[in-house]
C-alpha cells in the first residue's frame, strides 16, 4: 500500500510568462520527488479557508509541512520585530488548521524549516523572529553554499527517533533566519547546533511528529539521513493508512 503524503502548497505571488495572474499554488519539486522516490503518493493541497480544511482530511495519511515565508508573529502573541521577513497570513491560518486536524486524527507528520516553526507555533510554542534576538548564536545558519551542500553539524539526542534515522552528529544544510525559542508543551527538542539553536523536535508522547530545521528535500539524493527522513515519513504514514483506510467491499 502506497501512503498518500499531503504537501500543503506555497503561493507564488509573482506573475510569470506562463502564469499571467498572480497567486499560483505550488509545491517545490525536490519535496515531491523525495516523497515519490520514498514510495509515497504526493498530494498537493492548495491553501483554502480554514473552515474547508475538514474536506481535505480523508485525502492523505501523512503530511509534510514545508518551507516558505516567516509565520505571522501575532500567532504567538508578538508584534513584528524589525528583522521579520515577508509573511503570508492566509497560508499560516490554513496550515495551523491542517496541523490541528492532522494531530487530532493521528496523521504522520514531518515538518521542515518553516514547517517545523509553524508546527511549534500551532501547538503553543514561540520563535525568535530573527536569530539576532538569540544572544547565543555564533554559527552561520543561512549558508551561502549551494542548498544541496551541508554546512554545519548538529548533535542529536540519543533517546530520539531522529537518532535512529540520522545518528548522533549529522552534517546538514542550513537556510533560515528564525528558530524555535519556546518549545510547544507536547514537543521535545531532539537536536541542537553547537550554538544551541534548536534543529529538531519530536512529539513527547508518540511518534506522530518529527520536525527538522534544515532542508532534507534538497540533499535527498546524496545524503543518507535526509533520504531516511522521508523513508521514515512513508513508513509512519503506511501504518496510518493501514489503520484508517476503508477496505473495498
Ligand atoms: N521562517 C521561515 C523561513 C525559515 C527561516 O528563515 O527561518
């Protein structure tokens, strides 16, 4: 059974030669390919009104929250800091509702970069709106090297799911200017950079959520632990599919 993996769509706000009007819904090709090569069926979900999210819920077994704009800080009770990047509130509202319903229904969740930040906010955590707010930061978290190259190491907690997937000291890529500040009550930190920036989180109570700050979709082809993260999502989503899909009569 091939599990269906939802990819909540980003919004292309620029007109192009092909798309003459603004606002195309899209998912990045590397994420689509990582899901397909791992044995999943990608299902791209355009942002809709949060009231309509319920109509998406039978379409997928697992979900991968992806990168994109900064999350609107009013979702964690803050006014915008001067170094906040662009935001897109409609996508935030959609994805927070999709997250809540996915958690309630036991869907498997992998969240990447902005995705990890959004999941943390949706479950009650907060962010540094810019890494300059974190006095401990010493590493370069927004690498100038190509995105498919690793640029710094992280240390993974031995008692985590991520440790089984990536080992103790994976070498990862890094492309972010924000990070988790307060971890949501139902999540635990499972990896940090050497300057203590949070690089991965997981559910405390079960295996439902695994989030990473880096971009495994960009290193998928040549980086064993990035590949293993998608294989793990497909494995967990297959279990959800077996448990929840109706058998044909
Ligand atoms: N905050 C959304 C994108 C990732 C980052 O720059 O932190």
